DNA sequence: TTGTAGGCGTTATCAC
DNA sequence: GTGATAACGCCTACAA
C-alpha cells in the first residue's frame, strides 16, 4: 500500500510562486501586507498545488486549536441530543471543531475525558453532565480554560452556566396541576446527588406544594437509586416502567404525577396503562423537557418545555465568546421554560 | 485577567531531572532504553512539575492525531444517536478522540466538513450520512485516508461499509405482512436520491411483492420530496403526519403500511388515529430501526430492528483497525436484522 | 512590501 | 544508555 500522499507545505508554495515563506503566510492569513500581483502569484500557486495550511502546525505555533470539547452524559438521550445539535450549529457557523465525549454520569470517566481534552488540546470546554466531584472542575478553572456548563451549575465554585430556573419550572408545574383541581400530586425523580438541577426541581416541587397549601406525602414521592445505576445506561424508560409496576401495586396513587423528564413520564404512563389505570382519566402526568416524541404519545404528553436547542446555542456562543476574549465574566444565563399543554393532564372537578 | 498558565515542556523536565530531552521522551513513551534509576529521576520530575506531553506537538511530529472524524446527518435522530453512541464506546476504549459534525444531508455542508477534518487533521473518517456526490469521497480515497461508511455504501467506488441487507430486510417485512394475511401493502419512504439504503429497501419491497404475487399499486406508495426538504431538518415525524393527513383524505388505504423508519411510522400512526382509523385494527403499520420509543407507543410498534449500536461499534473498530494497519481491504460487513413483533400489526383472517 | 530566522514541543537519528 | 540536534509546518518579529 502506498503512503498517504504528502500535502504541499507553505515552503512548496513559496518556491512555486517565487516568493518568501512569510509572504505566503501573509496571503493565506489575509494580512493586508502584500502587493496585489504578488498576492495573485501566491494564490495561483496555492491553487495549483492545492495547498491547505496545516492545522496542527498552526495550532502548535499559535497555541489555539479552534477546537472545543463537549462532554455530555449520554448522546442518545433526546434531550441531550437536541442540546448538542444546537451547539453543532454554532460551532459550524463560527468555524470551530467540536470534540464529543459521553460519560454516562460516571465521575471517573468524566475526569478521564476532561483530562484528555484539556491537555493542551482544546480551546474551551462545554459540559452537559455532572459528576459529583467539583475537584475536577477546579483544575480546569485553575488553568483558566474557558468552561461553560449547560443545564448544570456548580454549587461552591463560581461558574458560567446556561440553565433554566428549575425550581420555578417545577413550582409552575405544581401550580398548573393545582389549578386543574389536583390535590394529591406525586413526584418522580432521580435521587438527589450533587446535581443542582435535580435538587432545585425538588425544592420547586416542595415549594409549589407549600404555596398551594398541599401536604407533602412521601408515599407519592419516588426518588430511587436505581435510576442512577451505572449498569443501566440510558435505560431510564425501562427502569421507570419496572419501578412503577411495583409502586402501583403497593402504594396508593396520587391523582397526578410530576416527573423530571419526559422519558420517565413515558415509562410511568406505560406502567399505568399496563395496570389498567387510565391516563389522564385516572391519573394525570406531566413531563419535563418537551422532547420531540411528546406529541406522538398516547395521550400526547403535557410537559415543561426546556429550550434545548437554544441552551446549546447559547452555551456554545458564550463559550466561543469567552475563548475569543469577548466575554469573561461568570455569567449565569437563565432561559425561560413553558408548560406545554397536551392531553396527559385532566382537570378534576372540585367537590 | 491572567494568561493561561503555561504547562511545562519536555525541556523543563529534562532540566529538572538533569538529563537530556531525548531521555525524557524515551521514558514518557515507554521505550525501554533507559536505566532504571534515570527513569525514576525523570518520572519524579514529571510528577513534580505535572508534565503532560503536548498533544499538538506530538501530532506535528508523528503525523498522527489519534483523532477520528464522524460525520452524521443529524445527531438528534435517535437512530443516528444510537450508532454514535456505539462509536463513542470504542473510541473511548481504544483511546482515540472523536470529532463530530452534522450535515443534515446537505452535500455542500458535508463537503465543507470533510474538508475541515481531512485537512491534515484526522486519522480517519466515519460517515453516517450520504450526499449525492461521490466526488467528495473520491478525494478522500485518493488521499488514502481511512474511510468507513456506516449505513451507507458507494455505488461506483469501492468502499468499506457496515450495513444491513436493506433489500432483504424489506422483503422480510413484506413476507411477514403477507403471512399475517395482508394483500394490500403500502410503502412510505424518502424519495430515492442516490442513497443506496433507500433504493435497496424499495427494491426489497418490490421484490417482496413479486415474490408473494402481489400487484404493485402506486396508490399505496408514497415517496415524497418533502421528506428531504432542507428547510425541514429533522422534522420527519411532523412531515409524515401532514403528508399523511392529505393522503388519507384523498386516496384509498392499503391494509398495511411499511415505512422506512420508526419516526415516519410514528407520524403515520398519528395521522391515522386523527382520522379515526384504528391501528392496527383498520390499518397495520411496520416501522424500521427499532428505536427505543417503539415499546412506549400506542400501539407498541412492530418494526425491523437494525443493530444500531453494533453498527457504530463495528464501524469504529474497523476504522481504527485500518488506521492502525491491521486491516486494509475493502470490507463490506453486513449485520443482521430482525422483525420485532409488537402490536401495530394485526392478522387479517383470509376469506 | 518582502525576506530571514527563531521557535512552538515533539520524536527520531545519530553520535558518543 | 544517554545526549545533542535536526526536522515537522507554521507564524511573526525584525531586518532590509
């Protein structure tokens, strides 16, 4: 097998055009220092030999790779995929390159990936994941590497984040259910590790209850460790389904459930249906995220919409701004949420 | 704001340990040429200064980046996301880095991305997309850059591909429907551009019809240009839904539909339901891909399973093998499919 | 406006 | 076993 054919270097162009190396560099980098006809000669040579500046060499010299790292917990999760899609859009238009890694919320895997990327390689890092270990991020911060979190934020360290007001979103969900006549409102969530979003949502749920003078009933609240079992990557739907199968048989049901993700809501609804409990006639369900399948479920899922793509877009733009020195503060950008009313919530006549 | 703190270079380590640069290099790269106590000294210095070899410099020198490019048409498509997830798994275990780009089946965007990546930057390329323009790939092939297609293959050029037998899969779908008593079998697909998968599936559909002595009825076949409208990125479900709304009102329906993706099946089913046509009682539907939501639809979707994650795993392993020189032939790996029987297909009693 | 030369951090090829 | 040194391809003072 023949070798990869070697591409022409800046030297070859200089020789071909009969000019100095630096002249070629100026032309290639659009520095307006070169006489027009010299420029033409150079461009002709570039074209003839098909010269492309060597990305690696340039990076070594400039200490800039035009590459950003994106670390997510699971790219096959529709919520995440949508965020990444937004990021990709920006990366593309601003001519950066995006490196992707999945961690499945495994802290050591996250650390490994961050180390690989950070190691004099990426210009900035975007994290849509959340290990329980803030020490990992401390190192990045210490290196002054641009770092932006999406759908996460740090508790103790100052951080740049694109988030929604998770507590408020949940509070509004409770309000909505309350306004529809529900007085027994259940809650299904991952257990509370150090993920701020999960904690905030829970506090929003509790706050919503209090605000509407509803008693907190632990029978109605499920926050099971199984959700975060490392062996069960990306199987949230199936886990919820199984979990709820048990739950339904052993406990009293509320008239409505709030879930922290549409995926969990899907699992819940299936379990409910399988036990001949009608949604929304017997039990109402409200999801979170507004992923693209909600409209196609039976019943179509009422949910709290997160501006997923916009979160990706905003996060990536902010990161690139920071990289380019346009923006250096520890911003905390809060994007709006909205309850999308479909058919999985039914109003209960008051009596 | 202070500058990014500069990391120590191999030179710093050499100085600290009182040895030559090359010695440090040997130690760092595990070349067994160094005396044990010299090694210890070096390692100590490495540890003390927190030295990490500079990835970029190394790449410049070795002409290897340990980076592979992955080009997909849409990361937010669950089928694609699952493939990418498989790839990510392998990338991780074989210590490569993965760069991702989405093209939305836009040929010029695909070309742009390929150019960016190929430009002396990636060690190999994995494509899960398919422009109509084989010229783009010719260039890559000419450069001898390792290139693997997943769920695609080239028509005129020899290529390395991980695919399923699309024609056979569709033929089996027809067989299955026939065995369930269906004699009017419709087909919903993207229009046939140059994508081999789409063509092959269609030919499988036709073959299945012939094999079972069923007449081809163009009234039952929908292959609309709207599916590939560039403006409608990733909206297959909604497009199908609208398309079928019209279709249902104007044409006679078959007793069963085969679709080329689960996503399209979802759109179809919703349109059917909205028009009070029951699935599967009035019309059966069979999807393609077996994405993770199938089980949660009403009715759960019968579908042709593609081994998505395995396609990603196999493709990435093959690509890395080629990069590492373990494997250089133009392989064409065909992975098996399987009909997953759920509840969207009903048997029709023969009369 | 153009040319020269030094250096980015490695690895690889030689000597010693 | 170890050390010096020349690339890799580019950018950028600085000199001319």
